[in-house]
C-alpha cells in the first residue's frame, strides 16, 4: 500500500491535534522508510520480477526487520516512546505508535503472502494479494487517501498560502507518484532502493504544511462561520 498510509496519517491529526502531520506521516510510513535503508545496507532483499503481480513487480524475498508484525510492534513502541520523551504528549505518542503498526495491517490486503509475523524462517507469511487487481487497488488506496484528506482539511484551516497551496501540491504529487509507480518496473534493485528513499521527503514537507495550518476541530468551524457574514 502507498497512498493509504498517507491517508491514515492525515486522519490521525483529528485524534492527536497537537502532533504534527510530519510526525504522523513519518510513523504511518516508517516501515517503508526503513526498508530502502535496509536494502542498501544489504540486510534485506528484494527482487524485481516483471509481471509478478498486476500492480507490483516486487518479490519481497527477505524483509523481516522492516515488515514483520513483531518488529513493527517493536518499532512502534520505540518510536512512540521516543516521541513521548521529546514532546510529553501521551495521546500523540500512542497515536504515533499505533500508526507505525497500522502500516503492517494495511499492507496485508495488497501484498502476496510475503509478510512475516516474526523474523525467522519458521514464521508464517500473510497477504491477500489484492495487488493483482488494478480496480481493487485503486479503489482501496484512493478511498483511504480521500477520507484521510477530508478529515484533515475539515479539522484544520490554512493560515497562509503554504498551508493551502503547499498542501494541495503535496496531495497531488503523492497521487501522481502512486500512479507513476505502477508503470514500467525499476531498472534495478539498487535503483529501486535509492528511489524509494525519496519518500523521506514527504516527512518534512508534511511538517512544513502542517505548521502553516491551525487545528480548528469540528465545533470551532461551526462557531466561526456566523461571524464571517
Ligand atoms: Zn510497506
């Protein structure tokens, strides 16, 4: 899954208003942010097999540290804990931790049965293989993405143009990246890993946009409207 993770990060702003969208995005996509680093270090392995699945040519041979359920829970605990030490915001720390783990569960429907429960050869692997359907993948990704954006936009208000246009460009660029990534397979595993590192860019971008928006919540919008007549 790709867009869906960003959608969940957007939606989470409502649950932890004081947590930056940057932190929420970092958490929701953490497993995929870690993965290219482990690939480049030679710790995890992927193979490009054109035509493997309709929506993905990636054969995830070995990725137990970034994409097993048990390590996802460990990462979630560590990152949620670190967030609490930095920000002293318990609610935000919980949400950040849950977002990290949510990544694994959102990957389950689309992946082949290649997601391990725990690191080690004895672990069963899960995945429902929805990446074999273009329609189901698009509906799933865009539904979660749109729902998340809608929740975020209703809960926050732009302070300036960075808050409005910066957000719009962010949303469109992510959607284009998703559509483009379903084109021709990457030339090599190494090129894939370097390209995948690019998703780190969206963490500071989300933080920047979020800094230029303010949380208004549901009630505030209703109260604010009559005064603008
Ligand atoms: Zn993933």
